[in-house]
C-alpha cells in the first residue's frame, strides 16, 4: 500500500444495523444529560430516541436542523469528554447508580445518520424565500459555515469570503485525511451550498479596515471567523531552519498537494513532535504512517496532564511513538548549513497548579541535554496573525489579538460586526465554533430586525 493510500480515506463508520443496535441500548432518560453535554445543542437524546424507534429520517432531520456540520462533529468531537461522558448508560459508580454498561457511541451514531442521508439523497431543508438583506462571512471554517447556514435557512443572502483556494478552514487544512477525508468534507459543504450560500475563494479580507469596508460595500452585517493560522513557536527566528515545521504548515502540506514532498523529507528520519494536544497526536500518528525511523512526542508535563484524549494517546503508543515526558524544549541544534540536527531540552518537575488547573512544569537547573533529531514539528498552539488587527482596527481585541465579543450574541465593539470561533476563543473545538456561528446568526437576525 502506498503512502497516499494510507492517508486518503477515513475508516468506515457504522452501518444501519450497528447504529440501531447501539441506539437500542439507550435508557431513554427524561431530561437526558447527553444533550446537556453537546456544546452545539445537536440534541443527541432526541436523534437517538428517534433512531431507536426506527424514525431514521426524523433522526437525520434533528441533527441537521441543529448542526449543519453534524457529520464533521460526529467524526471529530471528543465525545468521551462531552455528550458520551454524561451518558447514563455509563458503568455503574457511586456517582452514577443508574449506569448499566458503557456510554452510547453517540458520535458514531451521529456520523452514520449524516452519511445515511447522503447515501439516500435525503434533503432536510427546502430552499427558503430570498430576503433582501446581505451578510458577509469572513472565513469558511466551522464557525463561518455554521453562521452562513443558519442565516441562509431564513433566506438571507450570505457570501462567504475565504482567503485560501478551497473552503473548510481547519476541516480541510488542519486535519489529516484518515481522520476526516475530503469526500466527507465535500458532502458537508454541499449541504451548506444547497441553502444558497455563495463562496468567494482566494479572497482575503486583509486590507486595512477591510471588515468595516464590507459594511460600506453594501453588506448589512459581517461575521468574522478567520481562525488562527499563525503557529506558536519556541524560536520565532528559527523559521528558516531546514527540518523544522509548524503543525499548521505540516498538516496543510498533507492536504494541499505537497504530500509527496513532505513524505520524502521525513521518510527514514527521526522525528520529534512538541506538544500534548490532539493536533500533536495527528502529527505523530501521521509521521509514523510516513515510514519514519522513530517518532518522539516531547511534552513538558506528565502523561495524565496531556490535553489529548486518552484514546488518542493509547493509539499513538500502540503505533510505536516514544513519549518523552517532563522535558521542556529550549532551542534547536543546527549545522553550518542551518539544517536541524537536534533539540536542546531541559528536564522538568511538576509544581503548583497554574491557571489551567494543571500543575505547572518547573525546569530543573542543570538538567539540560541534547536529543538527536532530523525533523521537529511544533504543535504548541496557534495564534492570530500579527497583522490581523489592521483588518478591523475599531474592533476591540485582547492582548493575544483575540476579538472581544458579547458571549451571548457574538457582538463586537463595532455595530454590525460579529465574531466567533478560534479568533474569539483561542484554539478550541469544532463543535464550539459551530455553536458560535449559531449564536451570532441569531443575533444578526435580531440586529436586522427580523
């Protein structure tokens, strides 16, 4: 099997019989806690109940009416920490005496139902009567798509401006294909486009005061969801080091036509990935699949404090990744041609909890050492582009250049401009961006006097 074959498709989901069998395990809770655990209010209790009673189209309708990206969320959500974590079918415990077995596989049922709708050609929405109001959405990631769809359902004329050549934002450029392939994304996009949403690609809104200019150009409201596309780094001046990648560039390269180029650069090499979140997990697992010699995960805290899901960590270990914990990267070692040769590290111990609630890593004096590495991928977070504030200079931002909004409405400090997603929250979940889009869409309708 070629490298491309290892990446190009997702594994198969549940079939109809499996999905119904799983739904049949539901305890049909009154005031079901699983629905409380969904940030986007996709109503898992409702669609599982409908599936259990064989109302398949009703279950599909529930998902899509509440979450236009229900398929993506079914695949990508950390359900074990959200809806499934609250499922009453969980094992019995002191705090959960009603538990019986294990949580319902809500994410897998959700994915099945959305895929089933595509296979059957089931169209949830009828095209609405068009309205005269025009709304601009900046960014075609989960937040932008969600907001655009919610507005288009009511007939508003929505145009999405996307800086890149293709739509999807992090869904296209930030997730490896074997987790979320392009065929799945195209189906999700088709559901949005069927509502009448228009897209303009290769159209960045990056001129000075570009957001307010959209209002002057005839749009009645603007929703900003450009995402975070600048990668955090331990050495800002190190971008020219051969063999050093940011997770943003590395993951995008696996999706935008540079696959073979990246595969050639890391095949047979020793690769180190810095970070402990889900993005780091994507980087290390994909590196293993590209026939590297060894892959190391470098993390400054302990295993139990890693933000990645437990299943992701276990899968990485089973794939052969070496976990190097309680080590803090300090610098890179290069040769005279600025080619990466190693990583300078310092050992750490855990101190008192910091603002995240996790114990703070404290460097151990005199414990510096050099680790040999041919390639390093930094997966230590994303941030707003340096120049982003110039695009909306009158919109209030915080010290990290994240846009300040009213969390109940997504309103910014400028009338008619709303915002959501990572540009407001910082790096967050797809499902949270979806909810931001829904919240802003409701507020935009109120603003326009519906």
